[in-house]
C-alpha cells in the first residue's frame, strides 16, 4: 500500500499555498514526503506550518544542520561519487542540487518534526528563547519535478523500491530522494551498491541514532520558538504521531545520514 500523500502537482490551491510557504522557509524547491502526508489530514498541515514556519529559518536549525552534515561517511560513498563524475555535466549538476536539496530538507525536518511531535503530544516546553532570522534562507536551484513512482518504467520503479526496502518503512513510504534519483536511472545501481553494506553492518542505523539524539537535544530550544495558532486539530494526533515517530524517529534520520555521506564524498 502506498503512503498517503498529496503530490505537489496534485495539490488544491490551499495546500499549494502551504507548500509554497514550506519551500520558502527551508529554501528548497521541493516539499518533503512527511509534509505531503500531513496534507491529507484536514487542518493538520496548516497547523504545522503556522507553528513551525519561523523556526525552520532560524540560525539554531541551520547551525545544527551543518553539524549533522559533518557526521557523514565520505569513504562509504566514494564509488557513488566516482560514478557521478562519469555523468554528463548537466546530470552531475542536477545530482549535486538534488543531494543538497534533500540534505537541507531532511536535516531541517529531523529537528523541526522532533519538536513538533513533542508539541502535539503535549510534552512540557523547555529551553531558552530562540533568535529567529528575519529573512528566509536563499533558495536552492530548481529541480525537475519529482516523478510519481506509479508512472516510472517498471524496471526503474523496481530499483527504487529495492532501495526503499533497506529501510524500516512505515505504510509503504518510499524516500523522496530515491524517487527523484529515478530521473538519473544510471545512479540507482551505485546508490544500492553503496548503501547495502552500510545497512548490513548497522552503520546507517548507528548514524541514524546519533542524529536522532542530536535532534532531541535541540528540540527544547525549538519548542520555545514555536507559535501554535491554537490546539492541534482534534482527532488527528493518533494518525499523525505514528508517522512522525517513523519519520523523525527513523526514516528521515537514515536518509540524512546517507545524504551527508554523499555530500562529503562529492567534496573529496
């Protein structure tokens, strides 16, 4: 079963406006899957954006994101980076933007969703006041639209699903980076060759846990900077909290660690 979402190309006007606010707040040209999932629940995405929009652009989130990126394992992705250098220049440039986009999105979301999960669950607020930036971050370059998994050629869709199968997924969720990478199908094999041994050895999960620990340490300060517009929409906490647990407590952190390793390998 596919993970419920409202694809960016299918969003009605009210959701399109919320997606635009998310893209501006994070400075990336895409909307990550967990937010597209929240959009399926009436009132939930609007509450989340109103509550967290300002903290997404804060120096605290940006600095912690940079610290998380520095934990990546460049050596594990050396062969992936070598394969990328064999691509035509236009595809190399697109791949770098793609990795940078999802790194910024995943490592921002890991922090922000951890804090939002605490807010929705009603946990106590702690931490010092958060200094918020007045301006949104610079927007990363545009990417071609993310394809729909259901519309990919069968062979390529199978490769994407094989990558997703390494993760402890929830509800059939497929990481957006893998789906977007289908636009450069020759890189799906090198991605699988790089990640398979990292999952087998436990390295992905070990880095995931380090990133999650950092996000929980950052959450009290972020909670102090949140501005909820009112109570969380009634009746949806029981649906959203398991998704937040699965994403902020697993999938996003795993993809953040993978993306950090790729970015570091690109810079070697």
